[in-house]
């Protein structure tokens, strides 16, 4: 990573970020060797990421023959206008963001108990209010669905994280940007200001 000050190395912080995000982008190699990418809902269980989908189609065909993949999970935070830094040059304009890239070898899950565990965890993540019968391989009402649903496991073999939150800027300038974000009070401005303070305290 060229800008090492943006690199996030704390695995607990990375895991918390992954657990807070609903979807990521799966990159894979198509049968004709061209690149493919698709959005997937995912859940992390320990050091493995799971997603589900149809057992047939381009993605599953590609994973069966070339299982080495990457998933990027990204969160765009506030746009930082150039005038927040003073002066009239356009150069300081930016957008703060957090992004994690996971690389590993995809494994198509065959065990029904593992499938059920992953799908139940995904439901708990995306539908935390409940309102559904828990997914279990022991429940006959789920057996057909478990057989007909593809679940893919990707061990988190290599993880890189980039949290761009103004860590490269002088402290006074960062504090000024955070103050202006709070004053602007856009949809994610206060959240961005808090993330800036966590990444590198102003005091």
C-alpha cells in the first residue's frame, strides 16, 4: 500500500467493519479468462467469509475451475470539499472512505450443517429483528432449500485494509475539517468526524 498511514492493521477493527457491512464485491476469473465481478451479501464467521446464491451460473462455474478470488468491502464516507482546507485550489478535494480486500480460495460448501450455520448467521446479520424460523439442517422444512442453495466459503487468507480518514494531514487541519463536517451536518458528516478522531486523535 503506497500510503501506509491509511493502512489499518488492527484485526478487531477490520472484523468490526466487515460485520457492519451488508455486501461486498466478489472478483473472479471467468471461464474465458476475462475478469468478473458481482455484488454479494456476506457474513463473516471467524476467519471465513460466506455468501450464498444459485448453484448454477457463470459465477459458480468460474469458482469451480478457478477458486482464487478477492472480495472488496467498501464504505464511502463524507465528501471533503476543497474549500474545507482553505484556499482556492481544487487539489484538496477528497472523499474519506474505509475499504477491506480479502483474498483466498473459494470452497463450495457441501455439508448441510455448515450451510445452515452460514445461512442462519447471514439472516441474523441482515435481519436482526428475527421473524423467521431458524435455519437448521435438522428441520425438514429447510432440507430442500439447503440442497438447492449454493453456499461458498472463502478463508481470509490475505486481508488488506485502507481507511482514508485524513491521517496524513496536520493535526490542526484535520481538526478543522472535522469541525466543518459537524457544522455542515450532512447525512454521514458526524459519523465521518468520529471516525477521523478514532483513526488519529486530534489532541
